[in-house]
């Protein structure tokens, strides 16, 4: 090879290298740190990592198992890996998946991905979120796992019909009659926060019965995977009627108030999401939630100390009373008042008196850990009693709590406990 040819080849290589470096440098220069930070904040707000990260897995790489009435599905890899993630997605592709539930190849996503809520996200927020995920999230080569749903229910085309019936393809529009705080809170709760996914009851098509405050069903409570997400409306008995805005903000920040502690799935929401919101956004969420009226199913609770007196005098003969003394009294006290900011009160607790006792049964069976946050000390853990108490004993103590201190709630049967024991045992086994 002549010296002239070698010189030309070296020259061409230098030009190519220079162009590549210049392109990379230009791309880095165009990445606005403020925009990246905004996108990361939005991903926290949407709790993206929680759903798209399996236990012990890489962040955003998918694989988290989610139960549905027809079988389990697994979250997808949303890292910028070009083979198994969304590295080949344009911003338009990303927006379509996020807000319409349609992947780049055209297949429909299951609505366990809360795109009915995400449809409300603004274009600018979609852009910032896209930039963050594609430019700052670490790419992971991990194939997506197919669902456990059997044929013919695993066919995707019916989801197009589902979308036609239930999906509202419109972003959030501010209400000029409301304050800026209210509108910001409504946008966060209805959109990226997708609070209705858990806290709104589902209809016959497994759709949320409402997507905003114009229906009494919105945020009136819903049951999912063995937990009852409580009513967030203004009902004084089963909702947030007795909470003020400051308490709601504190709960979202540290996972507890003087009388309540987060449990179950909500611990993950606080751990991964709401503790990282700024105070203004938590306040806006509280303002919006406090504007929601009671759902109309008010049931008066009359606090009394008859239960306390009977427990203190050791004369209570109610089924479950002795079980309470042996296992619950040390933390929740004979008064049922617990310890402020540590052990929640049981008297007139909305979770305790809920029409759906799922969460209380689940807590007694399996326990729960309070969320760990940057603002709180070592989280408190509620032990489970599945190994120590049989179905009837748990039914008795749960009923004792739901009837004590003036609580007025339905009796829990051993059959209900057995059903919850089987449900959670199967879920725990499948998750291992």
C-alpha cells in the first residue's frame, strides 16, 4: 500500500473520529441538567421504578409480577437498551405507549400499566420524562417476560375495544374556577400519581369506575392483591374527613401521622415516590383531596371507653379479647389509641371500620413494615400472626377490633381469613 493511500486513510479516519466526538459533544451540550432533573422528578412522581423493577433486579429493567383476575403479567423493560428495552423508541413512540397503551410494534399494553391516568400528562412533561429515561437511566439487556394468562384470554386485540370504551384520550385541563394549588393537585393525583389505579373501585371490565372528581366513585376505595386501598374522599368514618391538609402532606412525606401509618402497597409508594416530592406538590395534593366530598355512605361511629375499661379490669369475655391482650395490647394499648407517630390508633380508624376488611385481615396475618424514608428513623414493623393463630382466632381478634371502642363494622368470618391466607400464601410463593 502506497504512503499516499495510507495518508488518505488516516485522514479519513481522523475526520470520522472528529465528527463522532463532535456529535457526542454537541449532544452532551444540548442536555439541559434542569430538564434531566425535571424528568427524574417526574419519574419519581409516577413511581416508574417501583413497577418496572423486580425484587433484586436492575432499576427499570422490568420483570415485576402483577396479579390480575385472569392471570399474572410482568412489567416491561423500559431502560434505553436497544434490544430489550425502549432504546429504539422515538419520543412519539414513547408518548403513544405512555398515554395510549400501544407499544412501538403496535401491540396493546395491559391496563395494569396505568395509561388511562397517564393520558392526562402534558406534552412538556412527557418530553422531560423521555429525555431522562433515554439519556440517564442505565441500559439493561433483559428480555421481557410473557404473561401467565392462558389462551384465549392472552390475546391482545380485545384491548383495542377496551380502549375504545374506557380510555379518555385527553390531557389535563386546568379549571379556571379553582385555585392554582387545586389544579396542580388534581393534575398530580389524576395523572402521573395515578392514585385512582388503587383507590378507585373497578367495574365489570376491570376499568376504574371514574377518572376524576366528577364521580362519587373516584378515590372511594378499591381492593387489589389482598389490600384494600382506603377511601380518600371526605367521609369522616372511612375517608379523610377527619384529616387536615397538613396531616396528608406529612403522611406522604414520612409515611405516618399521629394516628395512622402506611402499610402494604402504600409503603412502596411513599418509599419510592411521595417522599421525594417537594412540599408544594404534597400540599397541592392535599388541597385537591380535601376538596372531594364524602361518597354518601356515611356511618356514624361513637367513641366510648367500655372496651378499655373491660380490658383494664380483665373482665372482657368477647371472643378475641384475650387474643388482643396477648398479641396486640403492648403496642395498641387497652385504649386502642396506639402510640403517636409509631403505632396507629384502632379506635375509629378508617382502615379498621372499612366495609372491606381485607387490609386488616392481611395485616394480622402477614404483618407489614412502615416505609423507610430520608426523614424518618428505622421503620416500625408490624409482625404477622399467620403461623401462631388459626383462621378462627384471627377472625375473632379482627372482629373484636372492628367492634371495640365504639367501632361499628361488620363481623369477620373464619372463611374470609382462610381465603386471604390462601391468596397471600400463593402470592408470596409465586414471588419467591
